[in-house]
C-alpha cells in the first residue's frame, strides 16, 4: 500500500510539473491555438490539484468509516 501511494504521488507531481511547464510555454507562444491551449492548461492547473485533494479526502473518509 505504501509503495502504491508513493508511485501515485510521483505521478501527481510529474503531472503538475508538466501542467506548469505547458502553461508557461503556451503563454509565450502567440497563436490562437496556443491561446486556447493556455486556457485549458490554466483550468487543468487548478482542477487537477483539487481532484487529487478530493480523492485523498474521500479515501481517508472511507478508511475511517470501515474501521
């Protein structure tokens, strides 16, 4: 279980770093496609951490209930 948590945490960190880098790259490019990708990247930068937080809170809640 601990190994699984570590792997998922590393995947989450890599995903967030990729989102931050893509946001920076899309902000520096001036095309219309890059503007749309920038909006999507900013949205995902906010939503993905919230979903990760909600998932961890939900699993903690389920763990407490099953005890």
